């Protein structure tokens, strides 16, 4: 079936409903679509029958899906086997650098922080053998929640047939041009992406400091060393890693876009001021500690502003006063009836429980991996995507491999996600953000990854059946160990396969 015969409302793979066209690129069409299985917006690429690079785009998309960095546009699905090939990516809502520069250049420190994020993202992609080759201001997005996204890694070059003899340096020059544009609101070359061409000095684009006053010399030189490969300072910057290292110390004060009307739930931030990235293959380190919110706090809304806060405070104070009065009266009545001889142990127990709850802290795993231990497993269960389950971004996640049945074709007792806490830790409770469909799972805790020592199948720390979506799990008894495994014993159906998904894991306990 030809791409141009597909109309809004058509479905691909029985689940992706095409809602509206966003753009066309030489026979490839980008759609705003809905994943009806998971009830979320997605972006879908479809291709004309005579589009010459369909297989290359699908291969690039599959490779991009393995990059463990939440700043990369996530690829959810890619298939070129049927009559209507497609690629499914996350739908990124927000403002691009092009949108922001329509209001003028950014403050130098904000421009540097933005490009630092992009450089780190490209360095991660380069380590995985992927490149962009088409970096423009429209490819750098702030989501409605303030997260940075670099769109088009791998896929853009394949879509447009762009190649380079030295792709690492080509992306470094692209990052330099983005910094130049962010500092000056001009493009170093011909007018591009709605930006005017940079003024020329001696037949070449002027340096940023010649266009705008107040740009620090180190940023001026860095933009020229990358965009033009100029021999200033330490010489040309020839890789994204070199640019990321040069900008490692800049503050990540990225501007937050205004949320559009009917905006989807904001993604959790990815700048250093609004969140942190889990690094792929990071060295094991002690868990980071932060106050653990209660489940009520996590589920409550934050709206209301100052007036709402005052109102809530007054209502809360009144309720507290009424409550105290009732307790005093009840205590006096109870004391009179009982003679005042029996000790009140209930209040002391509640106080102890509250103190214990308040002592719990969030536990950030040092690393994550797929868990498919021998003798029945092969030791690898999509471990390259495991870090997405602990990156603080519930729009990304880890999934098991696809199986033919909920019981893994009776080939193994289960598979799971292994979390290394970095040191022995007392685990009290978890919150899991799972995919759709009922799954059965166990929580295993131990100081070894050996299945016998983790208690697999015999003495799990917790057991859950027929669960999906967000699940709170409180262990009946706290469990101590360096490793925690979320162990699927039965998988939900996902299209033609059976697959377990964990979008995010939150752990709380004591170290």
C-alpha cells in the first residue's frame, strides 16, 4: 500500500492510528498519531512505495532505539516487512531553538548550557556509531516540561540520504553552528531556518562577538573553533565529546517554554537544574539520597498558586483545630471511663510508624541491566535499554524481549530488570510504572545476582499479580541487599508478542 493512499484515521499494525500529517520529505511522511494500545501520542513515519531509503531509515531507527540517553528522541517501533513500512517515535511537544530565536538571541550562559546538553547527547550517539549530519535549530527542542531533546539522530541522515567522510567532525561543526545561532540569532552562512545570514567580514561570517556585544571570549572562540574549525585557542574542536568537555563547567540554565493549550503531561526535566541523566556504563557509586515523598504527595496536584496555598493552609488549620478538640474530648471521656490507669500505647505506636516512614529516603540505583540468568536464560535481556527505567523520565522505558506466550513459551521461569544499588541497602517499598496489560511479577533482593541467593521463585520480597500502569509495592518486611530485581513471571500481550515493560522504577528505604 502506498503512503499517499493512507489517510487520516488509518491504522498501522492494528494499533497506530494516523491522525494528521505533519510534514513530507521526498516520499516520506511524518504523522501525528495515537498508539491506541498505550493511549499516547506518537510520531509515525510512513514511506511511499518508491521511496529509495526505507530499509536504511528502519535500520537507523532500530539502532537509535538502543541509545541510553533520554535526550534522544525515543524510537518505539520500526518495521519494513509489510506492505506499509513505518517507524514510530515519541511525540515531542515543546519549542525549538528556532522558535526561541524568533524573540532574539539567548543569554550567553543559556546558549552554552543548551549546546552542552546537545553535545553530550551527540557524544553518546557517536559512541554507539550513530550521527546526525543535519543539525539545525529546529532539531533542538525544549519539551513542555523543560526537558532537552535532540531529534533526528540517525534517522534524519537516512531519510535525506546525507553522508559524510568524517561524520564526527561534521556533527561538531553542526554543534558549533547551533551555538553561533543561539548567541547571535544569525546563521553562519546563508539564511536558514528562519534566521538571517550572518554578516560577512572579509568574505567570511563575522565572529559572534562582532555581531553582538557581551559574548564572553571563550564562548566566541569555542563557536568559531567548532563551526569554522578555526585554529583559535586550543585549536579546532573536531568532535561532540571535545565540545562537551569544553562546556562541562557551564550552568545548565535552559529556558522553559510556555506550555501550549491542551498540552500533554510534562516530561520530567533533563537539565542539570531540573533532573539528571543516568549515564550508560557508569561506574558503580553509592546511591544518591533525596527526601522520599509519600504516595499521597506523589499523586497530589500542585496547582492553585499563592491563593490556593493560602486557602489550603486555612482549611488545613481549621481541620486541625477541630481534630485536636475532638481528640481532647474523646481522651477526657476515655480517661474518665477507664479510670486513667491504662497506658495509651496506640499513639506511641503511630508516632513510631510515622518516624520510620519519615526516615525513608529515595534510593537511586547506580546502574541497571536486563536479567535473564542461566541455565534457562542467555544472560541478556535488552540490557542496553535498561538505564531508561531509572532515568527519571517515565516517557522512556525498558522492555523484555518478545515471547510467544505469557509463560515465555515454557522455556524459562521468568526474566527481569536488575538494579545495582552500589552497596547493601535496606529496601522498604517501590513504585513501578509498568506498561499496559496484566502482568505477574516478584521483587527479589539480595547481595548476589545468583538466582538462588536472590530467592527467585521461592522467597521473593514481594509478589504482585495482574498489575499494570503505576503500582506501589510495600514490602511486608524490609529486605537488605545490593541488588533488586523486578522479576516478571507472566507477561502481558503486546501485539502479536508477549512483553513486559517498566517505564520507571522508584525505590525507597534506608542505607
